[in-house]
């Protein structure tokens, strides 16, 4: 007699950690339910059809019962930094709402990922709220396994993207005194290792500090990244840079919105290292990766087919910020430009009154005439998908992608430009030269539509 797999609930399902965790849970044979305030943002994920998606909000207790029904273990991966002032109180209340609902539903275990801070130093509001959230979860009767992590090294991690974009952009990197503080970065795969290991091995309320094998300053993290990328970087120390001003600069250069950047910078103002090594004793099977290995792994994902396509499902759900300012819709086309996982991205979507085969044939003709020697075919799926790689010598890597799909009785055509900048020259190419070169590219989608509907 076979038993049904454990049902695992993942909260914060549209977030970074959840997007990496859910596929690995599925690979291990677990049944997965995802809780999201905006389920539309999950529809474009390759694994969305394999999970149960539930619309719920931890700030609305009545919505939680259906999400928690029959759940064995729940991952609590909720963050509210983007809400701005007062988010710390909301996080504690959200955790209490969740615990009460989980107890009523009979959940047996909660796994929580929080932040790592030194109790002997002043703690920023952001890290304090992470610790207090863990404490709120432990107020209930359900055993909680709490992991506390410092910087997460991996493509898509907010802290890693701050390092990546800033180091690429600045030949001389402006730093403040807090950049001399120490951290213990941990690879995203090791985060996954711990979160998955806790599913099968746990014992009461437990707090485990997790980090990689290196204790390193934030400045040296940027120096390591620069060396791996082949950049020469120097640093200029400012005695004092206001947190708000620094957060504004981060938003302009990186994919991180101002409110989140402000909270994170405050959290980086003190050492963040493992003081208690009980995690390694509890889970000795976890093979820790150093920052260099994690960075090299992240750079292998610098390809359009290896990143999370967070922009596809619902443009309106993306956070508005100076770093991702251009989101617009008309009756003809929806478009967005953003920074994401090392890329500048220009994405356009339009409905075409023609059969998918006809649309794809038109794409192939335009690609042949427009691309010429400048592009080479990277990947092709007949009648559905075409990805071209730019061969021209530019300060970075570029791709042009078309996808053809069916929505109700209409054909949906998307066109996406990906550009991964290399150094300051890459940023200047995109910001100053690309707008002029992009005009004919942006008109392509309209030309394809017009030809197909003739």
C-alpha cells in the first residue's frame, strides 16, 4: 500500500527563495501548495501546473484556512520590506496570524528563514524584525525550525544583485565604513540544502545560524566578484554616506527598489557572522560552497533560458521603482523594461489575429532579413519559440527572443530583448546608445503583427 506524499505549503511563493525551493520539493516527490497574494505572478513558472496555488494573505487570517488544510509542513518565507515604514510591526502580526491558523489546521512543523545578526551589537530594524518574526512563530505550539542567514550568494538574490550590478557599474567603487564589516555569505544551493534537510530532521523549536565557509568583508565580496569577472576595481572611502542617499543610488543602478535597499543597507551596518555552529552539527551532510563557487554558479545562469521570468504573468504586480520605471499598456501592446538577474530586459506583448503557425513563419522571415550576420540562432522550437544571440562586438551579451502562444481564440506574440552588461561600458551602451538602436527592434513586433493580419 502506497502512502500519499506529505503536503508542503510554501508561503511567499512569488519570492526568490520560494522560486528556487518549489522545483526541488517537486523533484523529491513532495506534494506542494503555494500561497500567494497575487497568484497570477506564478502562472508563467515552468512548475506552476504541478502545484496547488492558493490565493491568501497572512494579514487576512480568514484567508489562511483553505491554504493550510491537510498541510504537514509549512515554509514561512514572507517578507514585507517593500511596504515601507511600519513594516516591522506588520511582519510580527502576520507571523502570529499564521501560527494561529496553522495550529487550527493541524500543521506539524514550520520552517522559517530569517536573518543573521550579532546579539552583542546594535541590530538594525530589518534584522530585528526578522528575529522577532521567528520569536512570534515560536509563540505557538507547533515546532519551528528557524534558520538565520547572512548574504545569500546566487543569481536573483537581492544582496547578490546589489553586489553584481554595483561592481559592474563602478570602476572606482564608493564605499562607506560599514563595508569593512564582516559577513558570512552562503550559497543559494546551501540554503536549499538546509531547508530541505529540515523536512525530515527536526526536533522542537530550534534556531540555527547558517553561513558559508568564509568570513569576509562586504568590500572583499565586491573585490572577489570583480576578479571573477575580470574587472579591475578600486575603492574610494567616504567617511559617511546617508542611508537614504545610498539606497537611492542602489535603486538607480541595481534591480533593488529604494524601500528594500534602505532596509538592507541598515542591516549591513554591522557584522553578520555565525556565532553558534549548531547547524553544521545538526546537518553535517550539507557541503558548504564558498563565495567564489557560488558566484561562478550564478554566472552560468547568465542566459535568457536560465532565469526566472518574473515579468511575464502580470506586469501590474511588479514593484514600481526608479530601477524598473517603464511599465505601460495600450490596447495594442503591453511593454516593460527592467533589471533582473544580471540583465537589462525589454519585453513586449501583443495579440495577433492569425494562426500561431503563420505568426511564427513571419517571425522566421523577419529574423532572417533583420538579423543577418549580427545574430545567430541560439534556440528554436518550431511554431513556438525563437531565440537569437547577438554576435556583434558590444560591451556585454545580447539576445532577441520571440514566443508565440495561444490565449483563448487569439494568438499572443511576445518579443524580449536581453542585455547582460559587462562593466561601465555595458551600462553606458544600454542607457545611452541602446535607445536609438532599439527603435527598429521595438517596431519589429508591430511589423510582424501587420504582416500576419493582412
